[in-house]
C-alpha cells in the first residue's frame, strides 16, 4: 500500500471512514436488541451472514490467485485465527446480555492495552509510551468496575467476558497481520475461511451449551434460524452494515488515510456505540465510576496506539 497522508486525503475517504465507524459502532446495539436469541447462537448467526456476504469475493480472488502460494502453515494460521474470532464474538455477544452496552464496548475495545501485556511474549520492544498508556488504561478499567454490582445492569462477569473478547481479538489481529501483510494473502481469501470456520465453532458451542439444533422448528433455537423472515433483516443488516460496509470500508480508506489515524478514530466506537444505543432505547447506563474510568480507558488505548504508530506508520490493518 502506498503511504498516505492527511494533506492528500480526499474528502470522500473521510466520509467513507465515518460511515464505516457508524456501521461497526451500531453492531452492539443491534445484537443487544436481539436478546430473544441465545448469545452464542446470535454470534454464530452474525458470522454465518457475514461469511455469505464474503463468499463472492472469496470465489473471485481464489480463482485468480496462485493457489500454490498458500502453504499448509497459512491454512493452520487461518484455523487458529478462526478460533480466536469465534471466542471473541461469542464472549462479546454474551457480555451484551450481562453488562451495559457502554461497558461491553469499553472493555472489548481495550485490545491495545492487551497487546502491551503480550508484547514481551512475541518479542516486541516495550517502550515507556506503551507502559504509560497501559497503566492509564487499566487504571480506568479498575475505576469503571466500581459500577459493577451483582444483579445490576453492569456486572463483573459481563465486563470480564467483554475483556475476554479484547484478549482473543488480539490473536485474530496478529494472525491477520501476518497473513495479509507478510504472506500477502488477499483479503477475501483470508476473511471468508476464517469467518466461516468461526461460524461453525460458534454453532457447535450453541448446540452443546444453549440447546440449539439444526432441525429446531423454533427459529430462536435453530442454527439456521436467522433465515426466518423475522430475523433475516437483522442479520442482513449486521452482515452488510458492520460486516461489509464497516470492515471493508475500513480496509478501503487505508489507501488514503494512515492506519494509525484509522485505528485511533475506531477507538471512538464505545462513544458512538453508546450514543446509538441511547438513541435506540432512550436509556443509557453511565455510573459515576464509568464516567471517571471510561475516558481513561480510551486515553490509554490511544496512547498505546500512537506509540505503535511510531514504528509502523504505513502498516496495513485487518478488520
């Protein structure tokens, strides 16, 4: 990818990034509103719909590429990435049922802080900016937990599940970074198998943990229940909105806008997502400790992202 700079960025790229941010930020409110469907099954539906949308791009790119360039290690890494993605979505959607929307979005968006914790394990240099950002972010997280109460709208288990989503998405992003940037695997050739496999893992988990089945007549307990007329519009929106317009839009604007800028703007998702949830329901849970800790979590994540951007100003990202 050619290096991009803000001075040469066309206005349309900013519009596209804004639309992508709105799209991905809306997913939490939409998934939370689908509370009649068990959370792991709901996550599987989302992955199934997104995989279907990605399929035409996969067929086209796979037919055009040199398939011998894909090594067995690449496929194994895609398999691992799909497991990370399944745990990420399953735990995040579960958290939407067990904590507030704002808390869920805050904790699932804390993956830059998680990255600092594992940097020594992957041989990456940890600098002062990383440490300071992580300390600020985790201090904010601890403060935010002050609003968690057993049986309340904000719960410790819900926040922990969202944080598990942040933890596992780091594995997904690192695998994607290697396959997309170093191995040059085309975006759909990477995204479709990973998303489709994640849908399968989540479906199996829904069958074993939530009583879902392939032949269930009740849509809310069927692995393919999203094809019912009641739920099809919801999954269609999640697939084409956050799934295609959101993530594809993000990858598209990287042609003109630097990855560090895109990454920082996407950290606004908890703010935008919380506003969307408030406009949807007319309600928003925002306790005193969240007001104090939430901005610190976002500030810490931004500090870590800026520190990362010092070394990789033009590196591609995977969404």
